[in-house]
C-alpha cells in the first residue's frame, strides 16, 4: 500500500472519529436542557457561575471562533453574539440576558452545519489537537451546566425545607471535645511504594496543562482506597469539627468565619447516603477533615500515581483500569446516574494499586496548587490554563458523576479556588507514615 493511500485512510478515520465524538457530545449537552423553563435557563445561581443558557451560547461561539473564523477563514457568524458569549466579553453578573433556548438552538445548529461541512475537507491531521480541544471544551461546559442546574434545584429544595423545618441546620454541641479517638483514620488505605512514575500526558487529546509527560519520584505513601464517605464525614460534623479551630488551616478558619457553614453544601444526614462520597465541600473543609483524622490531602502527583501507574509494566494507564474507554461499568460518569453512587459500586474501575472510585462520582481535591509542568506551552490560548497558574487555584482530579467521557482520565487536571463548594467535589486522604500524625507536618 502506498504511503499516500495510507495517509488518506488515516485522515478519513480522524474525520469520522471527530464527527462522531462531536455528535455524541452534543446529544449529551442538549439532553441537559430537556424540560427546562426560561427562568432556570437564564438565572445566575451563584456569582462565580454563569447562567446555564450562557454556557450553551458560549459553546457555539467557541466552536465558530476556532473552526469557522480562525481555521476556515469565514467572517464572524452572528457578530451580535460576540460580546455576550465570548469568555472575555461581559462580566458573569451581566450574562442573564441571554436569548431564549430556541434561538440558541438555532445558533448551535447553524454553526454545527458549517463546521461539519468544513470538516469534510479540513486538514485534520494538522488540526487534530484543536478539534479534540473543542470536544473537551463543550464537555467541560456540559459539566458546569449539570452542576449549576443541581445548584438551582438545591436552592429550591432548601427554600422549601425552610418553610417546614425552622432552622434545620445540624445542631452540634461545640463542647464535644472528645476528639481523642479518630475511628475514621482506620479506613482502608493502599501503600504506594517509593519510586518513579510518569506524570502527565502527551497524547493528542491531552490539554496544554497535562503536558509534557515527565518522571516524578515519590517516597512511599499511603492513600485511602475510597473517597471519604458521608458516614465518615458525619463524625467530623458531630465532633464539632466546624466549631473547632484546631482542625483548620489559618486560611480555612478565616474562610469559615466569613462563610459560617456547618456541613457540606450537598449534604443530607439520611443514612441512605452513608456509603456515598461527601460532595460539595470546599478545599478548606477537605483539608480540615484530613487533619481531624490525622491525615492530609494527597498531592496531585500522589493521586495520579495511585490512579494511573502500573508498576508491573512500568507504564501509566490512561484510566485506572487500563485503556478501555470509560463507561458506566467502570465508573459513575456522564450523568448516567445523575447523582453520586456508593464508593464501592465500581469494582471494575480499580487501579493497579487497588484504589477504587478514582474516576467519576466526585472530583477529589488535592493538596497541590494548579501550576505548569516544565516546558509548558499554552494551547490554544493563554486564558485556557496559564491565567490560572496564579498560586490561588487548587487542583482537583478524577471527575464527577456529571463529567463527560471525553474529559475524564487520570492525567486530567481541574482547578478552582479553594473556597468553591458548588462543584461536585469530595476528596480522599493520604499519609506519609502509617503511625505518624501527618496533620502536624
Ligand atoms: C477547567 C473547568 C475550570 O470551566 O472555567 C471552559 C474549563 N475553560 N472554558 C472552566 C474551561 C474555558 C474551566 N475549568
Ligand atoms: Fe469556555
């Protein structure tokens, strides 16, 4: 077979893969809007997050900008939308005035028709990375849409409850100083032996912040087999964890005084949730709980090694279980369930080191600041990652029940301010030495 026909076959394959991935991604995005009312579509549920309708328009805008304007060289489609839907256009507080869903549907469809016609002749072999970026861009906005919708439902529910149960916030005595026993420290942990592993990802799908793959040496450490569950976290609440400065970092205690909360955001004390991971905690709460049980949060490198490294082959796995595409047999993702699942629900998702529930279910806070790997190069624009290498964002790993399949892998890096609790985040703990109080280091 000649080199030429080989090349042709491969670019045909790339086109087909991209088309199918974009199509599937869009089906999932639009499914999030089924039965939505106009108020929910345009309301800003939290100052940090735009209305869900804005995200939908921004998905179309971004696709048109990169593929139709920058690649195909076409003039701007719907220039009247530029200011509203550009990431650096209007402030988040002025994004409630979005066109109705039917109009944004039309925008999405018009862009997509032109994109698919461009795709037929586009030089995809040179552009492959950009197309994968855009699929993941829509995927990530899809997750934001999912948790903003959950947040709105939650607010409604809270208002409803307040009408019936006056001041139902958990009432714990701050006097319970019997914190000497910490049973939750005794949860199952996995020992990760000292040695090098390969961190990051160089594949065509990898985002700029995952590059380049590099060697990292870690001393022996232990990491929880499962994310921290609601049953375990309840001990912290009931022991007066939210009232006791002792467990909190100085920044965390300051945050707690300014934002007086006494339980995670998405909290229910019903025992049906006992085996589910905690969801809706800030980094500060995760850090305080870890100290409470004499542990600490894992660094990003510790988390990634436990999730991806296969010591037997000396190679990283893309997913904890290997290379097979993530689906609902391996983890809780893609809104398949629409909420958290028990932490031991996916034995087929286990990593080589025997850690469970690493991908999907809840994002997991790590001890690490979001920062560049050596030799970092921005792609496709500075504002995607580089702007956030500011020493103010913490890395989250693993993905949640709302993470789309194309944006979930062990090397994937998410980042938020440590004060954010609206995202679908929990955590697991780590220690350096089994018998030392790591909270003291
Ligand atoms: C990586 C999820 C924090 O949503 O702000 C979307 C992803 N960047 N469009 C975000 C992103 C540009 C980003 N997060
Ligand atoms: Fe975006």
